[in-house]
C-alpha cells in the first residue's frame, strides 16, 4: 500500500491501487466511499451538509452531499473507474448533541445520511455498507485492495465492512 491519503473536512480525494484514504472526526458529517472493484479506484468525500441549494456560500462542492458525490464520480472516472461498477459505503451522520426541540432541522447527521442515500440511489450506486447514526464520532480508512472500510469509534471499537 502507498501512504494513507488524508481527506479533510469538506474535502474529497481519489486514489488508484495500491492506495488508501482516511478521514478523521466524522460526527454529523458523512464519509462517502466509492469503489470500482475492477480497476480498484477508490474515492472518499467528507461532506458536512446535505444540499448546496439552500446555502449562499456554496463554492466548495466537497462540502455538500449533492455536489460532492457528482464530483467524486467524475474524478474517479478520470482515473479509470466505470460509474456502472461503483459501489458505495457510508459512515458518520451522528447526532452529536441533544436538542430539546423536536426540530428536524437540527438533526444534521440524519439529514446528511438521507441525502447521501438518495443521491447514490439516483446515480444507481448500491450501498454495500452503511454505518450511520448513533451519538459518537468515527474515523474511517478505505483500502483499494478489496474496497474494505475500517471504522474506528471511541467506546464502540473497530469494525471492518
């Protein structure tokens, strides 16, 4: 494996085999991991919000589910991936803080997860693993050899999906 490539918050990266991607501190954010099993091209986006359409300052396409996924697919295709073979794995989307109101606008993690699932469905990308929700943060590592996703959580251990 080459060195681990870090994906920051509101960022996205693509790697060819042998390669690996990681992002730290997923709370309400979602880590979107896409994999082409034939070419072993991987991509990861660390999105913060579900939609760019309601935000004035929306120049950073990697910040939003609706724009990041499209950009990630395009970047992966430039590296040899085929959209029809892509599979997805997602993690994050926690409810990190308790709110007394039942206002769904405050449930950013849930809204992020719903948006990501919908956009992947629209693009006909099946989700092979979904580790979203809860009230804890996650750090993820994504590997090009098999498309395995390692999810590390404080108090919940490590799991591979």
